[in-house]
């Protein structure tokens, strides 16, 4: 469990840095890639806010 969490946090940091570099290189506003990441990231990961809230309440 801890290894997966650490890997997820590291992946978020690496992907975020890479995304910032890409939008800087393309001279686009960074919010565009951020929104695209959120829209595409939720279906890919299967993670949603309601799932998180439900799992926190039932601990």
C-alpha cells in the first residue's frame, strides 16, 4: 500500500513537471493542459471525488 502511494505521488510530480515544460515549449496557457489532464485522468484511473469521500467516511 505504501509503495503504491509513494509511486502515485512521484508520478504526479513527474507528469506535472513534464506537462509544465510541454506547455511552456508550445507557448500555451498551462491551464489548458491541466484541464485536459483532469478530463482524461479520471476515466483512466477510475478515481473520482465521490469514491474518495466514501472511502474516507467508512474508515
